[in-house]
């Protein structure tokens, strides 16, 4: 799986690429990621993190710029990928929902230049 590959990857840019692909697959395409996040979390912080993640994707895939995501951003992406299939079957995991909400509340800017 792409999440498994990301977890085993030391290079932050490659790890991000695997997480982004998993996110796109779970959402059903790049255009549906924002809608997926709106359903999974109501926090403004999560939406801001999504905007940062999308900008990192744009810069990586279109400009070749390398970024390292924060641990919170990586966890938010993983949580969204895991929560999405649960939502298809109207299943909810309260602890997963709490983690996603908490990650959305943290106000730290997560993007940093990869070394």
C-alpha cells in the first residue's frame, strides 16, 4: 500500500508522494480531496493544512521543489486515507475522528524545505 511505503520511506519527498497518491485514491481523484476533508473535519486548521499540503504537491509535481511535511500533516493525510473507506459504509471510529480533529486544531505551519 502507499501508506505502508510511506511509513518505510526515509526520504521526506518520496514519503509525501506516496501519501498524496493514497489520498487521491481514497478521495476518488484530485478534485474530490477538498470535499473529502470537509466531510471528515470541521476545523479551519485542517482546511488550512490541506491548503498547505496541496501547495506542497503543486510545488513538488510542477516545479520540482522538495518539501518536508510536518508530522501533523503526515498524520492528517494518513487519518483521512483511513477514515474515507469507513465513511463509505457509514462507519465511524470516534478515536480516529478525534485524532483528525485534533490534528486540524494545531496551528503549526507544517511546510519546511527538505534538506
